[in-house]
C-alpha cells in the first residue's frame, strides 16, 4: 500500500514501479469533508490530492497493471496549513448520508476500489470515539453492501488508537487492513520494531501491516527490511506493507517501493 498525492507535487501513478504477482494498492491522499479553507462540510468529501492523479490516470494504470487497486484516503492531518479534526456531527445519519453520496460520486468518477480512513485529531475523546466508530463503521458498511468498494483500511497511530479500536471492535468484519503508522512510535531499531508490532497486533489482530515513512520518522533505511525479516523470525506473517509516501520516494528512484515488493514476493506467504 502506497500513499500518493498528499504534497501536491505533480507525481504520476505511472512513475511508481509495480511488479507483477503482488497486490498493489495506491492510496490517493486525501479526500476531505471540508472546503478549501478547512471548514467542515458535514460529510461532503472533495478530492485534494495532486491534480496529476486524474480519473484517466487511474484508468490507465489499472489497465496496464490488473494487480493494482486504488483507494481514497479520508481526511489526513491538515489542509492548507489548517489542522483537521474529527468533529462529532450533531446528526450522525445525515453525515453518513452525505459521506455516502459524495464518496459514491468520487468512487464512480475515479473508478476507485476502496477507502482508507486517516482522521488524526480527536478533540472530544469519549464522544469522538462513539461518533467516529458509528459514522465511519456505518459508512464503510453501506459502501460495501452497495458493492461500491471492495477494500477498506484504517490508519491509526499511537495517539489515535482509542477511537480506531472502538471502530475496529464494532466493525472488524468490514475492515480489511490496518495501516498502523509505526513511524510515529519513534522506533529506530529492528528489535524495537518487532516489540511494538507485537503489541499492536494484540489490538488489531492479523490485519495490521508494517509501515515505513520515506525520509521521515521512525526506523530508516535498510533497517526496515531487517525489521521485516525479524518479524518473520519471530513467527509473524508479513503479508503486506504500507509506505508513506510515493511523493517522498519520487526523488530517490522508489528504492523502498521496489525493495518492499521484492521482499513480499520472496515471502513464502505470498
């Protein structure tokens, strides 16, 4: 899984190397239920990813690579310098209806296969946990029941585990993968990575994927691949990985995307 388009640079889907024999998921970053100034729009999502990531570009990539799926990630951290929050809507069912309609339009326009949930700030903990779990869980359920999406992922990190756990516990059956942001845990060594991965697996079962931030936080360089091998040595099945992001990799020839795919293809579980 690869996030793409969050920085606004003119990146192309075709820039990213894709190997055959592996499921490759692009995650367009981001669809946001806010206007350009960051004002919430009560569930009406609009695309804010790079303008180069067009419906035609998605169609061309999926035609060339039948193993590719494309998702839209919801929210992200900020928009135009303004931090985005999960706001507990006063009418939850109206928010769900608006979100379903607006995302249905995006899904059909871009021929998307799924959504990724990446809300990262929750100001009102108890009420946020309840409303977030209900609104997002019901939204994913409706989208799947209407056969609009086949994949749904969530992207918690250390300070957002609580609301995502509420969501996961109530709607685990419609969530396919957990793109946990391990790079936020300040993990620097393969041994520590395995320890944190073990703890998060207890919370999110076997759906959790190891993750890596290019030129970012957490474990860096080939130590990430040492961590993947160590996970296997410790009995974990490494069935996939999440990378943030293609935008950052565009300057280094997509080293981590290439090597991660090679690792997964050489993994006996794939």
